[in-house]
């Protein structure tokens, strides 16, 4: 059904406009000579030819609209250009006046389509027509009701249909449908019409405006049965279609057994409320039937969940049978007694109407802009939907194959939900890891789609998506808790190849461990190696260290040495047993730390702190770790590489212990452009760089700036810091104390990052977690028959390494609910 020709379009399409000569410069439109243009033609790639003649009448209005279309079309891989003709040019596109009023779409030297410029009357028409021409297989245009019925019958049991009616080709609504088809065209069959009779036959009462329907044809097994149809009631825009389809992809009904206030689903992310149908064990079947009926009625308007009262620890009023949860953060749930389905529907629709009315009345007030607030994960999935992933490098597991696979070989399992943006974005990183490990690892990379096999995910204690777990014979599964990116996951996999800690049996082996020779292929993933030294009689201390090493598995290389000749190493490094030796491979030095009376959490904290850099560059991944130290930040802002003299001055003060009460760091605004916005918040205008500031986030919010007329030297910096500490310096600004919150609960990614960190046995382990509760009593999951279940449990989004963690510059730099 879906054309492979569109893949050629993704490789590169040039849309070349044959326009008349327009002398005013149009910056965004590349202008080429005919010779230059034709030299760029490549077989299989779409291209353009438009030759502008000097004596032709002006088309400035058209060129302005074309200029507006350049950037949107580039976002879809389509380039736009105009070619200037010369008088002697004999090309058919230069020689005839009538040809100069057309736009031409080519692939190689073959003409695909020509458009009269009067049909490309504005930017929406240009984008709509171009995408429509290229998506001719993804979008079926129909003229009659019979055409629609034929398509519907052909797709029953196979795929769903996205049907739309627009008043005319080239309208904003037509553009919105084409942009949606660009993303979802390989997943659903798009059908388009401008015939109002077809819309009337569907039964729509209001036929004045554009309409978008979702036909649920895939579940239909009886060819005589009509596909269910769900109408999108919002205006037909690209964003609304995207939201609507996301609700269609979500599970129709989910079962939960936890506090409704804590439940989060994709619907909350989209600003839709949740309706909980409260069920008892005795009436479960009837309640589920009711909930499914309500879910179909509210599809696209609200999420519906079946709440199991008997399994709930939180008390709810005895007579309440419906719970209503608004999407707005901080709003308490409402306990209702509603005995009629229509009352439930009316409750949701009246709330929606009130919300839309309030937004209309408050349109001058700034509110959550979902187009902006939607995280970059969804944007990435939206943009890369056509990307073909080599999924054959990973094994798809089901209820029938899961236990046999994870017990037969060491396995890495990705638990994800096919309808969720974060899961689908991380699936790309997961496959990238599989590509990197191809032919080099015995670890089997597998995946489970929890939208299809919910029982497997529930049995493995998976309630968040996505989740990665490593299964090894004789060991409890280990959950990956790092950033959801290729490099971090690859580090976790590689460091899990060895025991943690490794048992070293000779002094020579210990020396090779400390030098990095023993595991030199892993040094790139762990810049610090940690060796615990114990005498043979120090069994308790050794056990404490061994347990700490297990907690840090996948984060750092650890080893233990407790042979009779251990004193050789302790004497060499001048340390009293028990002790830690920290080998910093990049610096080529070894530090020794006594471990007298240290327990597991103390050891983990020592090693975790050792992993922190002395003077780090602030990045998306590492700032939360440094902020958790609860110290004021001494930040050196730079416009590129750091000045060696400035770095030397700061490191000297660090070495002399003058900066123990601060967290010294630096921020390269070229790597982190939002740094410009941060400085503008501090100074109103961008100051000269480099610049040193102290930001006291955790106590008062004061921001102090190092005097720009002084050199950054040890003496000047130390004197200034003493003045700041003594209260003799005035802050350049004081950050407001109010909380910086996301517009909706499901956008609170920073809290999710904190929550993930707080689940680790020692509270400050940044990324590593040993799983102890996955299997009850240490047992492997029981074999179950392959029964396909609907997704159950709470659906939450985890953090993502490519998310816009810094936020917008106007909101400044935020964490722990305060502004930086």
C-alpha cells in the first residue's frame, strides 16, 4: 500500500520554481544560473528548473510566499530555488511566457508535476501541493462514497484509516493533513476528499468546516462489519491532528490499582482529563464492560481507566463510582456518584467546553503553549518517523518466548510502548547500540512491546516506559537507570561485561588493574578504576565494599584485593588498611582513601564523589548531579574553549581547598547556546565574555559577578570570593523564589529524573541501580500461556538525554524548582 518511491523523496528533493525575473533579493531563495542548476542534477533525486527572464513582469507577491515556504519545505527534506535565465537561453522553461507562470517538480531529469503559479497562491498552498504530489500513494484522493467503501473494505483487519474532508486543495487544512501524512503515512492509510456529499453520507451534522476522522479498521475481522469512526472535534491543524492520533494510538482502557492522584498517562500530556471507573471484584466484568463503552464514547476527549478498589491502599469515598482528574497540575481529583453513562460523558464535555471558553476569554494571558511545551522527544519521533530502523538486529519477545530467551543466554531487554513518543525515540538509540555491538558481543539485545504483551511487562515489574533490564544466569535482573541515549547505554552494557567488583589475585594483577592494562578496552567507559585493599581477616569490610561494588555495576570499574601480600600495595601507596585506591587514568595518578568503619552507603558516596570532575563543563547530562551537592555554583561563562590562565587560577584554588564550599564549573555558550539567554536574564544585556559569576541557588538566589575590570588570577578571585562571603559585594540580581513548574504534570521531566535517582539503594548514586524487587523471592517469572492482554498499569514517561533540559532562555536555567 505504501510506496517505496517516497523513500527516494526523503533522500533529497529539490523543488525548483520557474519564475520571472525579480531583481529584489530574496535571501532565503537560492538563485542559480541554468548551467549551475543543471550541473546539480543527479539521477534518482528530485530537482527543479525555473529560468527567470529580465523582461518578464514582476511576481513579487508570489516570490514572497515562496520565500515563506522555503524553511517549512526544508524541514521535510525539500529544497526550494529559482533559476535566472539569460536572454540567449533556449530552454523550454525560459522561452515561453506561459511556462514562466508555472512551478515544476522534477526527479533527476524527469518532470514529475507542473503547477500553475495561481494554484500556489500562498505558503499553505505551496506546501500542501508539493507534499500532495509526493505522497500520492500515502494519501488517496476520492470522489465518491463508493471509493471510500472500497478502501475501507480492503483495509479491514489490516490497518486503520485517517479520513479527512477539506473545502479545497491548497487550504491551511489541506496543508495540515499533508504534514500529518508525511509523519503517519506509513502507519495509516490517509484518505482525502473535497466532496461534501461524502461527508454528508458519513452523517456529520456540521458540514461547513473541514473534518478529520479516524476509522478503526484494523480490529475488524468480519468484513460485513463497519469500521468504528472517531471524529476529531478540534479545528483541523497539524498539532491537533498529531495530538488526536496520539490518543488513538494509546490503549483504549487501562487497569490501575494505585492512588488516582499519582496516575499519569499520555492523555494528561495532551491536556486531556482522566476518568476512573471504580470497580469491585464482585462486579468486575460489568464494570469493565461499562468502562469500555465509556472509553469509546470519550475517545479523543479523555483517558478512561478501570480502578480496582479492592487492590487500592488509598481510601476513597464508599459510594463514589467515578473519579475525575483534570490535566491541570495541582488540581485535586473529584469523587463522583454517577449512575448513567451519559452523565459521565456530559461531565467530561462540559469541562472541555468550560476550559475552551476560559482559554478564549483569557487569550491575552500567557498559557501553556502545547506546540512549544511538548518535549523534543515527540518532535524527534515526528521528524524521524520515516527512518527505517534495522530492527532485525534485536529480537522481539512475546509471552511465549520471553522466559526461554532470558534464561538461555545473557540478554538485554527493552520494555517499551509502541504508542509512546519517548519509547519510540529511545528505540532508535537502542537499535544504534545493536549496530555498534554487532559481531562483537555475546549479549542478546531484545525488546518487548508492552502495548502488545502487557502481562510480560507487569510480571517484570515494568510500570514506566521505556525500561532496560539486563538478565544474566544466576543473578537478579539489573535495571538501567541512566540517560536514554546511545553512549550511556553502551557504557552500561560494556561495564557489565565484567564482575563488579573484580577479584584480583596477585600484586601484578593489581598493578595492571590500576594502570588500566587489565581492562584497557573499558577505560574509555570508566575514567576511574577503584581497587579495594583488605587483609584476609577483614571479612566484614570486604563484604561492605563488595556490596557497594554491586550497586555501582555498570557505572565504574571496581576490583578487590585481599591476599596475604596486600601490605605490599598498602605500603607502596602509604595507606592504612582497609583502603581504596582510585586510579584516574586520564590524569595518570592514583589516590588513596582510608576505609575505616565505612559502610556500604559511605563507600558508594566516596566513589560517586570521585567520579565527579574537579572543574566540569556543564552539560545536559551532568548538571543535576552537581546541583545535588547543594553548593553555590561558581560558573565561568565562555564563548568557546576556556582560557588556560583562567582554568589554572581556578584549579589552583581548588587544590588549596579555597573552593570547598562552592561547585566550580564552566559553561561554553557555543555548546550550550541557552547560556546567552541565562546571561541576559542576569545582566539584561549580554556582557563581554569570559565572565565569572557565583549563583547561590539553594539559599537566597543571589547572583554575583566578578568585576570585569580585574584579571582572573588566584589572588583577585580569592579576595572577591571572601568579599562575597562576608556580604561586602552586592548581587547583580536576585532570582525569584517562586517555583518554576511545567504546564502539565506529565511534563515534569526533572522530577522524574530526581525520582529515578532517589530509587537507588544509596540515595546519591547517579545512574546505577541494582534491582531487588523484580522477582519475588528471587524466583524467575512463571511460564504462562500466550494470552494477548491489553496494557495495564501506570504509564509514565522517563527522562531522555536529548530533551530540552535547559528549557527556553526566557524561563532561564532551572532545577529543583528554582531558577538559576
